[in-house]
């Protein structure tokens, strides 16, 4: 995939850390995340979920990760480890509030790394460097997953890593990124991030998905906000309009409106109206056929498996691009 602003590895790692600590927080101690999972630093979960069951990472692996991050040895006492086991047991019984009562959540200044010893049950205070070192260790396994896509260091990669880190499982976006033959590759990935990666339709995740999608960029211009040519504008309109019903359903469930999609499409529509509708007011719709060829010869008549379908306009002035 062609990215908008390639970075060096060092630039990417620094920007990724800054991006993620805003999304996840950067907590100096072990705390309970919103689901009650014991967590440290920038979203390093000490317990992972398989199916419906939580399980602690191995004691030695957590101790080693903390030791490597701090540069000095760290070990849990038996009492501290038992506390973690009790919390995970409560989570598996569905007693999230009781789990959170045992290990305080990160609230307010906690999320920016301010240390409060009264809330620390593990004698563990990670400074800024240690939090960043731990983050790099944790992210390594996610980076390994993404390495198969050959996605360069970039804003796009930061968005995908944030998504992967948040949902844990391999995002469907990986398959699209690997397939360089997809004409609609960018808009397909953007749609997956923006509207299809919040399976539970959790309104609390809506802002994060919007930020991740904006970071990825719907368009391939430097800022990701405007199409670079007519073909990209057509691709975006064609693809997203075909998903309009599903997108509207999703937005309704998370408390949004279809105006969100319309705003995303507007730069593409503006470009096409400017280039093709001189001296004509387009007060209807902009409709793009399904016949996708090879850039820059897209949208030739009769191209594509849907070339026998008719395009139906409105009763107003439409701008229609045939198949």
C-alpha cells in the first residue's frame, strides 16, 4: 500500500507511543482497566482473554517484561501474585466491580503517569522511560503480526497498530493491506477501521475509531482529507455509497448520524462537481458505476461484472458516471 507520509523507524516508534498513551493512558502502577483487567503502563494487560475466560500471563513473563523495562530486577511477592489471581477469578465469575475494588482504576492524573503510592499494591512505580520500554516490548508481538503486510512506517501503520492493540485479534484490515491488486484498497481499509471494527457497537469506542480512521486517512493526499484525482474521488463514492445502509445502522447504534458519512464523502463530491459539472447546479446525487478498470482507466463503459446494471438517478440534477 502507498502511504501518505513515510517515516523512519525512530519517528514511527515515537509517534506510535505518543498516540497510544493518549488512547490507553500511561499509568505508573498496576491498575484495573474499564473491564477490570489488571493492566500496567500503556495498556499492558497482565491477563488475556480466550473465549470467555481470562487467564494471567505467566508470572515469569510479566516479571521479565517489567525487569527489562526498568533495567532493575522486579519480582512479585506471593501475596501480590495471589491478589492478581483473585482478581482474575472474580472476572471469570462476572464480578467486575469486585475485581476493580481490589486494584484501583486509573483516574485523572493517574492516566498521565502521576504516581499515588496509596493506590499501589505492588510496590511498582514505572517512570516515563520504563513505561516506554515496556510499551516497545508489548508492541513487538503486534508488530510481528503486521510485518506480513509490508506496510511502511507511517500514519497508516500507527492507525492499524492502535486498532490491533485495542481489539487483540488480527483485524480484517490486514487482508486488504496485503492485497496490492485492490483498486479500492485505501477506502476499504478506512471503512473497516471506521465502521466495522467496533463489533459490540460500543459508543465508548466510537471516538477512538474515528481518530484511528482520521489518522489512517480516507484519501491519499498528504493530510488524508482530500482526493488526489478524479479516480480516487470516484472510488471513495462508489465504495462507501454501496455500504451506506450498513454504515447508517452502525452510526445509529453508537449514537451518531449519517451526516458523519456525508461529511467524509463531501471532498470527493466537490472535486467531481468542480471538474465535470461546470455551469450546472448538482442538487441531486453523484452516482458512480461499479465497473472498475485499472488506474487510470477506471470507469470505462462495460467494464466489470456489474456492467449490465442500470444506474438510477433522482428527479433532480444528478452527476452520473457510467459503468
